[in-house]
């Protein structure tokens, strides 16, 4: 009889609960649990977070974090901008003195200190990008390519060979993270080189040898004293021949971009000896010669002799484009890491709420067990759920710790124990809609071809190959040089007092006796010497140059294919990024609906438990399913944010969407602190 009453009471309670829920579904759906479901507008912020901030420029209501940023916006503590240039000095000894480069700044920028409050690092997405611009080591490393390119350009202006600039994109400090969707385009790596010793070279820059355009001044001189015993006195007229010789030689030479070469030389000599057979003693002699040569076939023209200058100037442009690509890659990775951090941070909160509910349920059921209201098996199930929730929370906290380390690694120059252990609080939970998502695919492709630096880089590479082809054509021609020589000479010296030539009239001399007169006679056309001629050299088979020219033509065609392939890759990249964004948006909507349903199921189950229709274990299962749905929604939301980041990268608009100034990135100092 007692069991019948108990069974009848449970049945009546169940029927009443069902009727009550059907009569008043609005009341049943009203949130009663302490943990609300996440929504597309972002989850509730924890007490320690000042508030969310909007990262992208969009027409959205101003948030609390934005209001804080605008209220606190002031000129940042000025850091030293990065600047290393080619030195310019009027000091005549400056060309022969080494240039010193200051050591790199490995201290974190002052901006980092302004974001630390109460031992925690508060980061909006804007803050993270600003810190990356100032502190990221990949960007800091790349900045040195600008003075390297300038130095290479200065080298080629003097006729030197261009050494080139390494413009490869680095991502050493932004690697890692969880399931980073998006990111850069794919990279391919070829097999080992097929050249001699595995080295494969290019015909880029090949052609006729380019002489130095810097003027050269050479001096050579000596003083010589010789005493020689003579076996035949009639040779010099004395048994011991004693002579003193002094000679000085100066030469100036310079080449010009047209291929012209100018050489001017001067020789001055003084001969003195004790021979009586000399009419003048000492003898002064000087000689002047100017040689001008001009190639007419191979080696003629600016295209051949200025090819290294053109290449180095193009490398300056490529360096700027590659730096933009480096900043885009770094900012993209920082954004991806940031949204991974947000995911991990909010997932910890979900797991903490799940554990708190499991612990509360366990405590309630333990009290009921003490009153013999429930079986002991129910408490054991509660303890199992608590243990499972603790394990989930431990994993979530480990993921959060890793993402905090990845974020701090990307935003700092040097490690600090205080910063390494510092929690990171993300302020932005969701970003506004990307304006690119509403554009047509044709518009996005057109913007990508206009904005992405890799397109311009491939175009410059094609121009380099075309210029190299023109310079190599000059090398095929025979060598025909036209030259002209003009010179003059002068001689002087006093009469030899010991002269004993016969007849005595041979000891007479009308030559000037001083050095000044001799020098004037050298240049006054009194004894000119001039010559005009040509040199012709023909390689009868010319196989090396012919092969180089063919290879240069083939490499130019390869560059044309690379250029078209790059544009094709960009079109595919944009389409893929837009499709991924649309898919991610659909997953967010599906995950949102699943989370809302799980939230409603949990609330109904909670109400049924209060009415005694279900056990606490059923409520634990509903809460566990809610936590899973919330985590899935967070993962979908993170994938959606990263898909927007990837679309910005694919269209080349990352810097515009994030408000990054390329000039700030070059200087390494952001204009304003948050």
C-alpha cells in the first residue's frame, strides 16, 4: 500500500510538471541557470576584464574598452625609431673609415608596460597588433633589409655587382597555436639542385664585365742608388759607375656607364751619375699620357653597364613589398593566436561553470544521502562527473597557458620571468563583420591583384629577367673598341761640368735646366704624341655566350609563367578564403542553435528536477551537454574570426582592416598607445 502511494505520487507530480511546462512555455524557457549560453555578440566578461573592444573598423556601437581607449589615448612613451642609413660626410677620410652599426634593441617597448594592471596583461586585438609592430622579432629582423638594400644600391652605383637582399618571410616567433585555420598560402620546395655540386645559378645579371665607376688614383715612386765597378772604363768613362735615380708615377682612371674608360698618367724621372759621357747631369724627364677608349659593340650602352644599378634599384622596391608581406604575415598570425587565446580563455570559463555545477550537485546529493533520500550510487555518479569536469578544466587551463605563452612570445623582444608568468586577459571576444564578406568574388579578386605584394614582386622578377636578356644580347657581339691616345714629354737638366766628349761641342746643350721648364714642355705640345686605333676580337664559335643567351630567354619565359601562376593562385586563394568564411559563418549559426537548444534543455531539466520529475544525474547530463555545445560554439566562433582574418590576408587588406601604418612598422614605433 505504501509503495502504491509513492508510485501514484510520482506519477501525479510528473503529469503536473508536464502540464505546467506546456501551459506556460515562456516561463519554462526563461533562464534560470547561473550560466547563460554564449551568443554571437560575445560572452559575458569576467570581473577582472575591463570590457570588450572592437578591433576592426566598422559601423558598430562603441564598447566599454573603446571608450577606455579613447579616454586614455595619449602619445605613447617615445621609443627610439629604427633608422640605419648610408653615412654621408664631407670628411675626406670618411671613405676609408669603417661604419659602425648600433647593437639591436632587445628591450620590450614602453607600450607593454601601459597594458599591465594588477599583475595581468590586458590585451585587445588592437593592442596585440601594436605590440607586434613594436616588438616582434621577425619584423625587427626584416627591418635590417632596408639598409642592406641601400648599401647594395650604393655598391652598384660604383660599378659593383649587386649582392641581392634576402626578402624571405619569417614567422619564427609566431609559430604554434591550435588548429590555425587560414594563414598564408602554401609553399612548395623543390628537390636538390641539379647543377655542379648541387648549385644552380641564374643568368640574372650576366653580361659583359662592368668596370668600376669610382675614380682610382694610384701613386708609385722610388729612389735608387747604385754603385757598379766597370770592367771596361770606356763604357761610362769611369772605373766605378755611381748613379742615383728618382722616379714618381701617378695614374688616374675612371669608367663611365656608357662603357667609356678614361686613363691619365704622368711619369717624372731624375737620373744623376758620375759619367763624363753625359752632356747634361742630372737629367730630368717627364711624360704625360691620356688614353680614352670606347667599346662600340659588346659592352656598349647603359643597358649593359648599368644593369646592376637597375637590379639594385628594383631590389629596393622588392624590399618594401616584401616588408609589407612580412607585416601582413605577422599581423595575420598574431590575429590567429589572439582568437585562439580568446577561445581558450572562454573555454576555461565554460569548464569552470561546469565544474562548479557538478560540485554543487554533489554537495546537495551528499546531504540527501545523509537523509537516505537518494541511493549511494547517485553520489558516486556525481563524484565521477566532478572528476571528469576537473579533468576537462585542467586541460582547458593548460591550453590557455600555452596560448598565453604563444601570444607573449609573439609580442615581446626578450623573455622576462615576470611576463612569462603573467596571465593574459583578452578584451575582444568577437570582431565586427568583415566588409569583404559582402563583396562579390570579382571585386575581391581585383582588390587582391592590386593589393597583394607578391603580385608586384613577381612582376618585378619578370622585369629583371627581361632586362637581363637585353644585357646578355650585348655579350653575344664581337668586342670592338675604339681608342685614342694623346701624350707629351719634356726633358731638362744642367750642363755636366765633367763632360769630356769629343769634340767639345757635344757637351753643349740648349735644354732648359729646371724642373719647371721641363714640366711646361710636357704639356705645351712641344713634343706631342697621339694615336687613334681600334681593337677587334671575335669568338668564332661563341658557344658559352650563346648558351647564356638561350638560358636567359628560357628563364624569362619561366618568369612569365610564374607571374601568371601567381595571379591564378591568388584567384584560387581568394575564392577559397571566401568559401571558408561562408562555411565558418554557417557553422557558427548551427553551433549557436545547438547551444541555445542545449541551454533550454538544461533549464527544463533543472525545472523538472525541482519538481521531482527527474534526478540530479539527468541535470548533470544536461549541463555536461550544455558545456560541450558552448565549447563547440566557441570553436566555431573562433574559426569564423580566423576565416575573416584569412580573407583579409587573401585580398591583401590586412593592414587596412587592422589600421596598421606601414611607416610605423618600418620605424618600429606605433604612434599612439591604447
